[in-house]
């Protein structure tokens, strides 16, 4: 990764000063016909300049990367032209980042460098050493990454706002072959086979079935699957982990059994090969049941007027009044300090796990349906809550739609990004020397 040698402002100043300074510095050399050119400007990009040394450094870096990855390196002319185009676009975007006030804090940069090291299976210190041993500067790589992050933020800010995905687009994609394949659930299946030979007599088959039924019962009683099928007496199992597979890729003999299993369950399947124990080790993308709670609450906030003890006392009093028969919603409208729900009688609607603060979550989980909790304290103040109902809701449909929306967004993003890059390139002042 390479670093820009100067900021746009510094290079602009250099461009303004370079001619008179060079004239003064090189005058004795000119007189003796011994001129040494230290660097040259290869392009002016709005308020920025690109130097020959910068282009050479970037070209060398691109060439080294392509060679290390076994990619065919294009001719020098093509490589230089494409690298210069990239430098020009980077310059335009970095100038936009400067105008927008984009700043990448050191902490964020350090976290990004750590992730980059982890992607190479290295610690940050090992990554630094590896860079220096390869002749690269860690400081330059770090600042180069800062530029990359700034450019990424500018791109996202300008491109994402132009991307709109309609519900109809999602519906249409879901009906395509690609959409169906993408949203199919995936299963990790392990199977153990107790084989039956052709012509095996009925008594032996019955003995094997009795044995496999016993093993199945042991697993259902809590014995780990791997342990249950690892024995060799009186029969030995074969088979193993089928890995992650979409439903369409699962062997047809298991295709009906697998989708109805929950993770950790096992079932018996008979085939022409013998008796199989089919164990669902894991699954993603199938039915996604979430336990939801329909809840309402009253919040009493301590203030300068209502101190901590008085706020707690009021919460206790409101619970007593609600338990005595006063309508919870009316009490919430009159006393609750939660401006978001008070007008609705304290209604929070159906909540998902993790949606509320920990104290609220814990109290809600420990309160029976139709009951009002004891007063409890959170960072917001004193609460009482009423659990109205609970249900298990399947979110698999929403998850599939979000997955498709993300796929469509990625496709549109690249198209919009290419169009935006062409636009800013056309609008910029670029003078290639």
C-alpha cells in the first residue's frame, strides 16, 4: 500500500514556487550545462498536482502486487496510463473529502490497520515487521489507508443516497432462479449409516433396526451424537459430516427429513443402503422464530423536585393502584415520564430480545403474562411494566427480503459508483503534462 507524499495544499504551494526556486537553484548548473531534474509534475488536478515520483512509486507497487498474485502485468504504457487515471480519481476524491470535512480519527485508523493485519493472519506488530522487511514503510502504509478510508466515506456518502430499492424489485428477484437459490436455507448435516447387505436375512435386519433404535433413543436422551455413533460393537457406523448444503444439494433420501428438524435433533431414515441416523448440526436461513413480548410500562424519572426516594415511592404506589383495578393505560397517560409512550397508555408494542436496556429485559422476562412487575431501576428512572402477551414470530421472510435487498444494493452500488466517478472526472480540471 502506498502513501501520497504531500497533501494537496502542500503540492499546490510547491507548484507555485517550483519554477522560481528551480531557476535560482539551477542557475549555476545551467551555466555549466549540468542540469539535474529532481522531480516533475505529470498532472494538475483542480487544486492538486501529481508528481512523477508519485506515479513511479504507485506503478511499482501495482506491478509488485500483480506479480505476487500471479496476474499478468500489462505493457508499461497501459500500466502507466491506468495508474495515472487512478491517481487522478484519488486526487479528486481526496479533495472532495477535504471540502466535506471528512476526518479519519487515529483510533479508527488503528482499528482498520489491526483488521488488515488479522486478514493476513498476523498481529499488528507482526504486520508492521512484515511491511518493513519487504521494504515498505509502516507509516506510509498507515497514511495510505487513511486516504483509502476517506475516499470510501466520500463514495458512500455520494452514491448511497442515489440507490433506491422498491418492494416490487425484491418481489421480482425472489421469483427468479437466482433469487430462489440465494434465499434457500442452508443446513449442516451429519449422517451415520448402519449398512444392510443385499440378501441379508430378516432377523439380522431386525436386529440392526433394534440396535439403531436404541442408539437413537440414547441421543434423544442426551448422549452426544458423535459419542453415540462411535461404537463398533455389535455394529459399526459409517458416514460423516456432509458439510453446509442448501436444501437442493442435500441427498434426496434426507431432503424430506432435514427441514423439519431443529438444530441438535436427529431422526432415522431407511434407504436401500441401510438405516441412517440424520443429525442436524446447524442451520441458517430456515424458520427464524423470535420470542416477542407485548408490553407497556410507566416511567418515573427522579428530578430536582422529585428525588430518588420519592420517585421510587411513586412507582410503588402506581403498581398498587394498578393491581387494585385502576386501568394501567390511564395511569401511564397521567404519570409516565416516557414521552414516547405516555400518550399511548405506556404501550411499547411487540418487542424483540435485546431491544430494551438490560434491566428492562430481565424484569420483562421474569414477569408472567397478564402480570405487573415490581418497580425496578434503569438508567432512565423507575419503571413498572405489564406483560400483556407473548408470541413466537417467524422472521425468516424478512431476513430473506433483507438478504435480497442487500444483493440488489451491491449491484446498484457498483453501477452508481462507476457513474459518479465518470461524472466527477468529467467535471474536474485535469491537465496531463
